[in-house]
């Protein structure tokens, strides 16, 4: 009986050591797999954030362009034509603001709600001003006088509106850089 007891005892030790090695290998492999998953998750999150950041920056660029395109001097210089009446100019201005806004409406997905609210307020103020000034038009009211009134509005209020929107968008961009 004495000859096989050390053999069995040695075999049990080898089996125990192998079990411990297998258990440790399994734990190390689990840790390695978890580590790799974390790395992949971080890479995906980074790529997603880069993509999201790119879309946000593009939205801010487009909304800055929108504000520039609906400023009174810009619209007047683009829309004014020879022989145009003040009523035609008012209609063209109003439609331009609406079309520019509709063209950029999806950008609200990529900016903060407060920024979007500022953009909407500016658009509404510009449209309301064009409409209010066009209600005062009469057949004898010249296009030159109407344009002068619009440019006067721009100097007194429109410029500040556009600047406020631009500032809000620049702050939005600084949050994402």
C-alpha cells in the first residue's frame, strides 16, 4: 500500500495545480476579454462623439449662414431687381426668410434647445418686421423708402438680433471643441 500512496498523493497535487492553473487562466482570459471590450467600447464612443461633434459643428455653421442670409442688407442686395415694387420686395423678403428657415429646420437636432429658440425668435422677429412694414405700404410708397426703412430697422434692432444669434452659436461651438 505504501508504494502507490505517494503516487496518488502526487497525482492529486498535479491535478490540483492543473485545476488552479486552468482556473487562473480562465480568470485572466475573462479579464483580458473584458479589457478588450472596454477598449472597443471606448473606441466606438470616441468615434461616435467625433461624428456627433462633426454634425454639431456643421449645424452651427449652417445656422450662422442662415443668420447671415436673413440679415436685411444681405437679403435686399440679393433680391432687389430693377422695376420691383415695394410690395414685391416685401413678399420676396418674407418668402426668403421662410424658405431659409425651412431649409435649416433639421439643424435643431444638433444644437441645444436654447440656441434653437434664439434662432426661431430671430426668424420670427425678421418675418414680423417685414410683415409689419409691408402693411404700411401704399401704392405711392417707393421701393427706396421701403428699403431705407428696412435698413433703419437693421441698424437699430436687426443687427443686434443677428449678433445675438451668432454669439449663441459661437458659444455652442465652444462647448463641443
